[in-house]
């Protein structure tokens, strides 16, 4: 079973690719660094709810936990 972090990462990557945005685009619009966004998308870090909310707003999605 995938961890919550992995599940969120998968949702973000799929939504980003569907929207045609780059990691840099999402990071800039979400006011975080590209490196940090990439780490979230690779499930290497636990992002706080504020950051996940900004990313979800950028991608126009609801993150399912």
C-alpha cells in the first residue's frame, strides 16, 4: 500500500502533467522553490497543509488523503 506522502505525490504529478505545467511553473505559482516542489512530487518530504493548499490551488485540484 502506498503511503499518504506517495499518494499525494502521485496526484500532484498526474495533475501537473495533465495541465501541461512544468515543476518550475507549479513551484513559482505556489511560491515555493522548484527543488522543494520536486521533492514533494518524488515523495521525499512531507509538505505542510499550507503548501499543499497552494499547490492544489495552482493545479485546480482537491488532494485526496
